[in-house]
């Protein structure tokens, strides 16, 4: 006897498509989410709540990670996140971090699915081809455009991926005048300006409002519902179907398996901290890469002594992030004519431009290699953080009128354009998730220890792309451009750890993202990705989760579990 | 990528004067005397009258009123600071750092000038603070922290008690986002 047909652990971009698809197919679905259930009524443009306090993440004294990275002498040093300057929680709430994303949406390209075949092996990197091809995911990329609601405009360019539809279902979001500056410059330079698709509604649809162009988007929850979070776009509809229940504030700490190796129940702490158990026919884990690997490693059972799906010690291996660099250009209003200065001061619309002219590189300097994407946008408008940065003059603390004059100049005399580069973070033996042997969270469970080794090849690519970004900002009129590349991982762009593949000895999941060695366990967040592509991951996570959801529907139908009201189900 | 002012951990906060992210754990790890102080006399009205005068004078020196700019008093810096470090989830270490810093400032003032900070003239204050920022680690950390809270008072939503009538936003020609938070939906009340 089970309580639900399917139990989904985690409600972000990996969990939402599964919950919606299965609920609409008539199966009973329970979604267990660690964080609270916030809605549009809880999201305001409040820098303190959003970005200067831990409103949307865990209390790091109670729930944290240990990050292991090389120091200046290349010795590995492990530091708990409560003491180390990094935070790998990205939005603990119903809908997960998709509530807080910027929603710059790009598809992977066909060659991203066969990186090893196309570009060959790289020493020290564990590159593998994907077990599926782009063509198999394309229908689901298109589905995400409709279901999540993607706004944009398709333009032809040398690296445009094949599409089954001519254009996006929603027209582009309002564009800032700077986008036209960018287009003009690209024409002059013979580059291909790409209007960036956004997971933001440009017009009302599916009961959601369109964007209000308040100028604050990334890192903020969306108060209009325009942002295509898993919650706003998918889970609300799943609940409305009558077949999906969401339980917020429920932290799953163990998946229990029986003597046959099947998962039979999820054990969790509820909002009161009391232990609860729920039984289901099938379990889907989508807690984001780090916590998904951690939960599987914690879920030992009689047939899984090293953790679920870990028969070949692959869980947690080959964690990847998005490699990259960034730069900010200062464009002085005084350097522009009156019309352009007025344009630069406009707040609200998006720049929405990217370059993929160097997605693949083949030249004397770099040889034939994979490159990446350069995104162009305004610097984040949060004022407090930008003001605080002004208090240092080199290494000297400023105050008084010198500080006030500097801050005033910073805010009133220039606009700030930014570029961000996205390149592969090559999977390697020094980037993984394990259970820390000493430190535990408030539930007395070992915390995840994240080793974040970066392959030097990625820095080389990032530097190449960043130089291109630097040149673009300079040519756009920036008085100065500060830029750099980093070996630190962006905690909000994580994938891998449970890669899918055809060889059970080298992968955790099969090509349908079912665990090789657990017949009723699926993983649908970004953990499945053997390589991450050179774009943000979210669109691919959404698409793959819809693809896997269809596979699960087929599996359940094959088991004869065709309706939500099958006899013997106990609803709680 | 996260914005430049993304959450900072306690150590980063203390070193760079960022904002605390590690929320308060139980006070159990603190010495009994301090625990008693924090939980009884000073939890909600943290500063004594003298401490309040000292921190107000310090903030006004660090962020003075000018012909075209608001000063610390105009932006409600002292009121905001007290809210910020008595908020329920504020790290006790941060709270402790601020309060102890006031005492250490007084000690340094008396040691160097034989009088309390509020009695110093402008140049004496400047010399003392420059010494603390450039020559002492605690002074550098503490003054950086005080400045961070001044900027939060200047540029956070008026719902938090600083930036009255959007004086900071208007001074810097900053366009806030919308919708703005009502007082019952600010940090700590969500």
C-alpha cells in the first residue's frame, strides 16, 4: 500500500515538469519541498530581504556545506560555508532557485551532446558524450517555450541550433535602447547580435501577468508572476489539476529501500521538526546537484550499502558548474550626446543581447576547441552593495566628504554595462560531492563536502571570451572596463554529480535518468548532465525533466497504474 | 551570476565590512556574562545613552551633512543600526563587534586625548579614526562595519527605518524597484 503514485523531492526546475506532467496524466503526486511556499504576494523589490540577508536560504549555522578548494600553494583547504564566504543554497522555497533566476534562456547545441566525439579528449578531464542526441531533446526545448513561457525573437546566425518552430511563442520583452547600440556595433564588426530569449512573459498568459519592468529581476522573486519559475509556471497548474499536493518546509533526509533494492518511502522532517514517512510507487529526486548527491549518499539500504544508485561509486562524481568571467564597463554620460545620455539613464527594459560567434573556436591562437557565450546586460541595480564597494580606495578606508563625493559621482555620472561569459566547466576528478566525515547539520546528518577543482583549460577559454567582452564594452564607449576570470564556481550554476550514460560503471543514471540500479528512482535536476554546455543550464534542466516525465508516464502506464484513483491508494 | 552585493558570510562580513549572513544560533556558545547582557539588558534597546551619543557622533563624522548631501542623522543611521544589530537573526558576533567597538573607541580616545570621543574636535576625531583604520586591525574591521550599516541606512527601503522620505535615493538619483515592501513584509517578517 502506498500513499502516492509518485513522490518528488524538490520543487525547482527539475521537479516542476515532472509534477505537472504526472498530475495532468492523472497520477497522484506529492512534492516535498524543504523551504516555505512563498507567492507573488511575498516578493518585493527589497534589497535587504533579497540580497543582504539570508531570507531565501538556510541558516548557515545550522545547515551548511564544506567547500574544498586549492589555496595559493595548491594545497586543498576545506572551509565550512558559515565561515568561508560562499553559499551553495540558491533558493530554498517552493519553485526553488528558479524563483530567483534572471531567466536568460539558451538551448544547448547539437555538438554539446557529443563533446568528446567532436573535440576529442582533454588530459585531466572526464568528458563524455551524452547518451541522447539534441534531436531527442528538441521537442522538449520547444515544450518549455510553451509551458514555462519564453519570450524572444529567433534570428539566424551561424550557431543557431535546429528548431521545430519558427519563433518563440511570446514576443521579446521590452528592449533597452542600448540593445540598438549593441546591434549597430555588431554590424560594424561583422558579428552576430543575438536577442536573448527570456523565461519572462512579455504579455499575460496562462493566468500569469506580464513583466512590469521594474529594473530588478535576477536574485529577486517575481511579484507579477511573469518570471517562469517552476512554481508560477508549472506547480500552480499541477496543484490545480487536483492530483498534486505540495508540502513545504519538509526536509527529506533519507530514502528508504527494501531488500529488493527498490525505494519504498521518503523519510522527512516536517515543519515542526517531527519525523514523517510517505510511501510511493516511484520516487523522483530533484534537490539541485549538490543536495541530490548528498541525499543519495545518505540513503543507504540493504542493497545499497554505499548509498542509493551508488553501486559503482559514481554518485557525486563529475560535478560541474558554469565556467566564466565577467567585466563591467563605465560609460560616462558626459562622453555621450544628450540623446544617448538620456537613453543610457533609462531603467526597466532589458538589454537582452548575447554573442555566440566564439561558441566554437578554430584559429591559430586557440586551435580547434569549444568556446562559449558572452551575455551583455546592465550591472545589477542593487544600490547598497554598489555603494559599499566605494568605501575602499585601494586598501585605504574612506569616509566623510571624500567618500560621499565618490559615491555621488559613481551613481550620477555614468551608466554601467556588463558582460558575463559562459563556458564549459570540464568534469574532472577534483570536482565532486562527498559526505563530510566530521561536520553535521542540525539534523545530525553529515553535510555535503564540495570539492571545486577547475580544469586549467576552462580558464584559458574564459580568458579568451572575456577579452572579446572587454573589447565590445570598450567599443561601446566604456571609459574603463574592469574584468577578470575566476576559478571559483558560481554556486547558482551547478550540474552533474549523477551523470547519465549507457555504462553503469561510469554513470549513475540511464539515458532516461532512471538510476541504473534502482528501478523506481529517477533524478531530474541538473545532476544528470555529463557536461554543462556553454550557457546557463536551466532551459536544459526544464526540457530534460519534461522528457523524463514522459518516460515515467510510460513506465507507470506499463505497470497498470493509469489513474489517480486506482484502488488501494491511501490519500493523506 | 549573483549581484555584487550577494550575501556574505560572517568572516567576510567582518573583514570586508559586508553584511552578516550567518543567522543567530543559540547564545549558548557565548560566555555567560555576555549571554546575560544580550538576553536581558540590551536585547531590544541595545545602546546606553552614552553609547548612543558616541555612535551618533561617529556616524556623523563618517557621513557628515553637506550642502548637497544628507548626513548620518538625516538618513536615520543610528536608528537603523540599532534595528539591524538587534534583528532576531543577527549574528551575536556581529552585535558584539559593534557594541565592543564603541567601548574600544572610547578607550582609545581617552588614551590619546584624555577625553571621550564626543568631546573631541573635528581634527582630533579624524586623527584618532585614521589611526584606528590604518594601524589597528579591529579598528579597520569595526569602522568598515559601521560604514556598511550607514550605507544600508542610506539606500535600503524606508520601511526599515533609514532613508526617510527616500532621501538617500533622491540624493543619488536612484530609481527604486516596485512594488516596494510594506512594513509587515520586510526581512524578519516574511
